[in-house]
C-alpha cells in the first residue's frame, strides 16, 4: 500500500497548522516525521486519516484520492492511527480495548488468533486481560494501543509519539514491537516521534517539520550529517557520532 500526501493544509481559524505538506510512504517503508512541539505533526496525521478537515490538498491511497472519505473508510482501506496519548478506554477491560481495534472486521477466528499472539508477546497484558485498562502502566498502555491498532489489520500504520512519557527500557520495547510488526506483516509505517535518534535508527527516510512546513527531508545518514538538524534536534553527542564537523 502506498500513501502520498500532496500540498496538504490544515487550519484552525487563522492559524495554519500544516502548510502545503507533501510526503510519501512506499509499500513496506518506515518513514519518520520529526519536529518540535507545535510543529504540526499530530495535525498532519489526523488530517491524513480524516480526523481533521483539510483546507486543501490531497491524500492518495494507492493512487486514489481519499480526501473526501470519512475516517472509517480510510481505516477499512488499511490506514490506521495509533494516537498520541494512547487514547485507550480506561473503564473497559484490556481485552475489550483490543476488540475495539477489530470493529471493522468480520473474521472472528483470525481476530482471536491475533489477540492470542499479542498476549503471547506481552504476558503483562495477558495477565490483566479481564481488568480495566486503568490498572496498566504507561508502557503497558502503549503496548495495548499498538495492539489495538494492529487488530484493525492495517497496511499503513501511523504512530504519534509512541515513546512519549516512557522510560528508555520501555521505549526500546515499544520500538521492538513496531519493528516486529513491520517485519512480520510487511507493514508500512509513518512515525511521528520526538525521540529523533530512535526514529532515525529505524526509518529509511525522514521529514523534518517546522511551523507546519517541511524544511528538510532525506535519509537518516544525510540528516544526521546536517549541522542545523543536529543542533536543533540531536545535540552535539549525536553530531560527533555521525562524524559531522
């Protein structure tokens, strides 16, 4: 599945949150979107899924313009968002939250197998399957949110700040889960992440968003060698690691 965004604009009143953004995600590719708070990253993902109206521009899913489609139709086509802040339903059980991800599916047996696989990978979720999601730690909630997204049977998964608020150990576990899904399912991934170094470790390409505009794009190697990017997002330690002067 290929995703292409052309000249996308999102406005909140007089504020331009996303300004003429164009990007693409090829089949099986991991693409990162980097930038500081307020750069427009979350607004971009929401507009791609149709949760925020686009003032102008196009969103192409396998070459078909989906800009007028409701979010539910985009999800059924394989475009799924794991939102910032997890957005799990705390009053529902862990198992019920997972089932929410499969609301568009009718293959109950396959859904059950996939839930069993998620429980096998994450025994903490399995042990709490009948408990309300409110008992989970932040890392467990993120695992649950990603598992719920995977149960929507995505072909492209968009993740908004999956490491937000997590310890380095839990961040590593979350990124391992993302890459396992990428490898095992051939899943394309569009990743918004403030942990720039971690995002560049797994991405094949990256875009840098600043005040709603794309100001840089390229391979992780090229971006790591860029002095201005290192100064703004990576810090001097990463610049020394990359070999840039």
